C-alpha cells in the first residue's frame, strides 16, 4: 500500500480520530523499539511506505484497518496492543455513538472490550461488513470468531468458503489468509472476537522489553500458526488444516 492510497478512517468526530491516532502513535513507536526495528526495516517487512509509518508514529497519519492488521502481523502483537490504551475499569460501558471506528476496504470495526482471563485474551468488536468491497487479510496471530446478527456473510479462510446467516457462527485460525464479503444485497452486522494466548500479548507498561519476554513472544507467534481452530465440529467451521498457514 503506498502513501497516496492511505485513506482517512470512518469516524463520528475528529476527537475520536485523534484518540486513535495518538494511541497508535505511542504504541507503534514502543513496539517497534522493543522489536529493535528501524522505520525502514518495518516498512520493508510490512509493505507499508516509510513516510506513512513516520506519519503514524508522529500521530499525523490516518490508520486504516489494513495497515493496522499488517503491522499486527509483522510485529507479532494483537491489534489491541496497537490501537487501545490501558485496560478499562471493572465496569465498562461503550456507547455505540461514542465508539471509535477503524475502517478497511470492506469492514468497519468498533473496538468494544479487551478481556483477559487466565492465559486467554479476547478482543470484542462490533463488526459491520459493507457492500462496497471484500475485506481481505493475509493473516495474523490468534483465533478469529464471528457471529452474524443480521444479513448474509461469505467467509473464506484458506481454501474453505462458507456462507452464514443470522445466528450462524464461524471460527478459524487467524493466521490463515481470510476474507469477509457481504452477500444478498445488504450490509452484515456481526460480533467479532479475536482470541489470543496471554503470552502472545506484548504488555506495554515499561519502556523496554527484557530478552526473555522477547523470546517468549517470538515463540508464541511461531506457535500460533499451528493452533487448531476452535469452531464446533458440525456446521460451518473452518479448520486450518484445510488451507495454508484478517
């Protein structure tokens, strides 16, 4: 993706967009430093223009879903480690009108909540698949779960493709190349859950990461491609063994 193709995010207000940019800027700089990567090297690995990365780290860029997914994949961290600030308090209310929107070519995501329980981390998103394009992902760490609420959704993961309606669920290894397409003439409303093992998260409390933590994260990223999908055995479950390792 070149610099000219980096569109602005879909947003309800400028204040929300500034929040996304500011949080991403701080987190991206820290993660890149902990990985020991220069801007040029990260640009090369992620296929994102160096000028675009520089703008994102200065808080001046407009991040798209594709860019954030690409950085998540290359840096080996969950999306929330890039776009979310510190965890919320015990009681959390997210109003639909106030939630920030991260948009891609065919999907609008609203981050709702990150939940850590034992050695498992869940990120919960309100997901709308638009009718103006297919959302394509080369893959990222974790396991992806989607429950359709309204509309009809075509999901492809590896070599498997299924069509889902309201109430249907699909789960698959997110390291598989995958895509979402709204079919039937209307947009799709759905809930997206991204699941990680706790050691796959990069905790950003300190300015640097010790060598042991770096090695643990690296091992977790390599191991994630081998984890089985958590979809049910009957029905439209997409299993990573059926394809090559959003």
